[in-house]
């Protein structure tokens, strides 16, 4: 029996020691394999450095937030200025449209001064020159002039000669000239 007892005494330490080593190894692997311990030790300095990093990150974030807020204020002020400028331009457009309408509604008063008579005589002389030209030659010259200049000359020429000249003109210039003649 004593042999039986002594074999039982050896079995217990042979099973318990490897079991304890296995548990300790498992604890170490689970604790430090993730990079963060399951049970932290009170003398670890990681918490101190983490709080310093966190406070520096917070101050950096606060600084960026202040810069962003300042930029937002600048953009709001710029938007307000642009809205005021747009409103002023709209008022100016309304004023100009009213001025245009007023000028359209006021009748043109022909003055009977001596200078007007001489100007109309000069226009009549120029009109006679173009009336004597061939339609092709007159059209070539009229293509080089602006339609507003041509209107005062061509309106004095007879309709048949006008048609011949306009037919020989550049189509775009002829269209603009026709529009001006229709208005007058």
C-alpha cells in the first residue's frame, strides 16, 4: 500500500505543474497578443502617454475647428456682400429699363435749324450717288458700312433700287438692314 500511496503522490504534482504552466502561457498569449493587456498593471506608463496624445489631438482638433469657423465667417460675409452687389445691379437694370422705355415713348422732335438742313442736303447728295451706282457696287460698299449708317442712305432711294441693292448684299447685313428699315 505504501507503494500505491507514493505513486499517487507523484501523479498529483506531475499533472498540476504542467496544467499551471499551460494556464500561465495562455494568459500571456491572450494578454499581449492583441497589443493591449486584459489586466493592466498599475505601474504601466501607457495611460499617461495616451492622455498626453489625446490632449494634443484635442488641441489640434480645436485649432482646426477655430480655423474652419473663421473661414465660414469669411464666406458668409463674402456671400452677403455679393448678395448686396446683385441687388444693386438689379436695381440699376430696372432703372435702365425704365429709362429705355421712357426714351422710346418720347417723340423725336425734328429741329429746323440750319445745320439740320445742311445735313439733310448732304445725305440727299450721298443718296443720289448711290442711286446712280449699279446695285452690285452699292451692295459691296454697304456691306462695309454698319446697318445704321446704311439706313439713312437707302431709305431715300426708290423701292425698286433698294430691293436690287439689298439682294446683292451679304445676307446677315441685309437682314439687319431690313430690320432697321422696318422699324423706321
